[in-house]
C-alpha cells in the first residue's frame, strides 16, 4: 500500500479514536456530576439501567480503541492491509468500511461459517 493511502487510513483511525475518547470523557464527567438520589425506587432502577447500558457501550468502545491502536501499530510495522490468515491484501473497499479489520473478506466469511457450525 502506498504512503498516501496509509496516511489516509492513519488519519481515519486517529479521528475515530479521538471521537471515542471524547465520548468516554463525557460519560465519566456526566456520571461523576450526576449524583442524584431518587426517592422513588422506580426512578433509581431506571437510572441504574441507563448507567449500565452506557457502561456496556463504553466497554465496546474501549475494545474498539484497542483495535484502532493495533491497526495503527500495523501501519507503523508495514503490515496494515494484509490478511492475518492467508497473507493476501485486504481490499481497499473493505478497509474503508472497517479500517481495523485483520482479515480479508474471504477469510472473514470462512471464520463466520465455522462459528455457525459450532
């Protein structure tokens, strides 16, 4: 992959990471600021449910941030865009759709088929 395309993907990944980190910061600020003590048990339950949902989202985003860091490391090492299973190049369209991917479309489809069988 040429340097211009790698620069493009590096920028996409960095922008996505900044957005995710910004959202995480907002969540922490909101949870620290929101020390409401609702007298109604239903209101407290709703608040706890909302917090739990928010934390699940942030956990998924945390895992995505780790994948983004891995993708940036692959760019630095020169392995970005190469399938981990077969060693072939991952299509640019696939990388644009999911820049953190480590598998080409064929290997990913094979992996999903194996998961379905199990």
